[in-house]
């Protein structure tokens, strides 16, 4: 099953919370070993889409295939096994503040894979080195780190178990432009080294251009454009043009009350 | 809005909440008995819930025992029954006041802390992060807390019983003029194993309730700081009320018809 051309496939995914329709027949394919970035404004369903793939939210209908297997039919054991393929960088880093930095990075190895703490710590230090953090940082608690350093630790944690698939949820949000570029470079180098398939969501176009092989745009719970990153400037799609140029005027109307 | 519709909605919300708590309890308890077992977390929680609650529960028990001796002496003096002070203090402390006041104090201290910690983890996506790191949040966060609280509270209440009786003894012998040997003899003569055991069983039930409400409301927390604050308040209020309700039923279970 692992020789399918697409690592992840979402077919006709619907999800609503109460009366609010968040995903409205979303279709998406993430090619094996490639980096797909989904762009879109706030509240368009990007995070819900990621959480559906991870099984954190159950879609109302549709099909999610991971390596050709329907993840919505997984039992608990199969889901836990499938989750071992994933690493995730959360928007707010989501580091465990009761644990030291190295314990955060090694968490998936110790708790998820029963690796001895000593061995896991060695790997954690190596991964921290890959994101430019020295061993002196390893013994600190996450609260003692700056936002950029926390993102790097979160990246180290996401790649610690060398996952086949990595999700990045707004990886550069809240960072200054230079630190954002540092994080983008680290994402590109770490992902290339692992050969992982990645799915990122962002509204930062600089980040999208840097890390994407393919870009898709989500609007009102649907993918409205999908293509190679190199074609995003010549997509011919008015929604994409408005979004990437950050124009207030265009087909995307913001729900803002005018004075 | 139609008043009947409001009543209906409140009733449906209440039933929904009961259903959610029942499902949450089922998953929490199930994971206590399913590997992997997080012994390190269990020990840490037992320290937090049991050992670090000792000062507040000990002081509560001490002053409760002291006040109880004083009040009973004054009340019993109205019909010349002062000699009953020792027996009433020990029965009152072991059967009721030790477990109930200890439970309420721990609910204030521990349920709030659990709800705040887990609630913050919820709103900062740390619980989602646990799932993506192949760790079941129920197994990692809920099961150790439920087990630790259920095991710790009886030990805590046993210590509180001893301190409470000691408080009564101090007041009785130093202020009310009781003979120390006679007071102790009366205390031990009237005390039965069931009095202590019923209190310890209550403590275990209260410990389970405290951890359950702390974890449940923490997991249900939504939004930001306000959501965590609400979860904390809800955890303490619901744990306190459920402790008082459970106290009645456990008392009836042990002592009805005796």
C-alpha cells in the first residue's frame, strides 16, 4: 500500500460545528516526499483540515487516505500505529511546560516508543543541534526560551522520531521576519534530510514560497486552486491573486463592520 | 423565549453533561488498568495530592478537633454529659469531619490545580501534541491523577483523624480539665474499626471525585484564560457538591439500619 503516488489523500471532506460549515467538500492530495503548503485566510478551515488528518477531529463525511489506507476506519491500535508516522509543529509550539527542553524533544521517543531515557536524551541533543540549539538549552524549561527558540525546540520535537509525514501549523506566526526566515530554512533542511512528506498551513506567503513544492489555496472550506509553487504568481485565479498580494479589494470579502 | 423551552434546554444540557462525565469516567478508569503504566507520574501526583496537602489538611483537622471538644463540652454540660466529649470527638472526626473537611480542603487545593493545568494544556494545544506524539492523554494525564487521588486521600485522612483527635485531646486536657489517661481510654473504648474504615472509604471516594472533576473540567476547557478560569471554578464547585452528595450515600451504605 505504501507505493501509492500520494502519501495523503482527502476526498470530499465535510465538517461543521453546529450551523457553521468549516469544511465543505474538501479534496486534497499530498504527493509522497513533497512539500505541500495550504494557504488561506483565518477561519477558512486550515487547522480543522490538519486535525482531521491527525484524527483529533472526526469529519462528518468523506475519506482520508494515509498510504492508501482509510484512516477513518482505523481502530485505536491502528490509529496509534499510523500516528507514529507523523510529526507536528504546532502554531503556539505546544511545548510541555512541566518538562525540560530535552524531555520535550525526547517525549515521543520515551513515551511513544519506550526508548530508554539516556538514549532518547542523546537523540534529543542531536536534534537540538540540528535546529541550532546547544546542549546548554537542553536543561532549561520552555518558559525560559524566546518565541523563536521555542519554535526551534518544537521543530526538533517534530523531527525527533524521524517521521514520514510532518505537519507545520503556521510555523512562522508571531516571529520577526529574520527569525521566520531562519525557521523556514530549518524546515527545508530538516525535511530534505529526512525525505519526509510535509503538509503546512500558513498565511505567510514568504514562508509558503520558501518551503513549498506545491501550493493549494483553501477558501470557505474548499480547495479553490492547487498547483506547483512556481505557478502561484501566474495562477490566473482572482482569489489567489488577491490573497498573495494582500489586497483588501477583490472577490474575498472580509466580514468587517464599516463605521 | 418560551419558559418551557428554557427548562427543556437546561434539562437537556444537564443530561448531556452527565453523559459526558460518564464517558470520561469510563475512559479514565479503563486506562488505569491498561498498560503502559506511568509510575513516575503516579508517584509525582501522589506527592502533589497527598504529601503537599498535609499542612492544610492537618491544620484543618487540628482546629476542628479543638473546636469540637470545646463545643461538645459546652453543649453536653447542659445535661451533665461532659464525659461524652472524648467519644463524640473521635466518632465525629473519624466518621465525618476528617474525610469531609479533608476532602473539601483537597478539592479546593487539588481540583483547581488539576483543572488549571489540564485546561491550560488544552487551550495551548499541548493535549493535541500528546496525541501526535503517540501518547494517549487519558493514560498520561487522567489515569495517574485518578489513581493517585484515590490512593492518597485515605492516607491523608488517616493522618487528619489522628491530628483531629489530638486537637480534641489537647483542649480537653489543658483547658477543660479532663484527665489525660481517662480521655484516651474513653477515646479508644468507643472507637470501632468500622468508624475508621468508613471514613477511609469515604476518603477514597472523595479522592476519585476530586481528580475526576479536576481532569474533566480541565479537558472541557475552551478559549483562553477565561475558559481556564471557568474550568477551575467549575472543578472546585462540582467536586465540593459531589463530595457532600457522595458523603450521604456512603454513610447510608455503612450505617443505615445500625
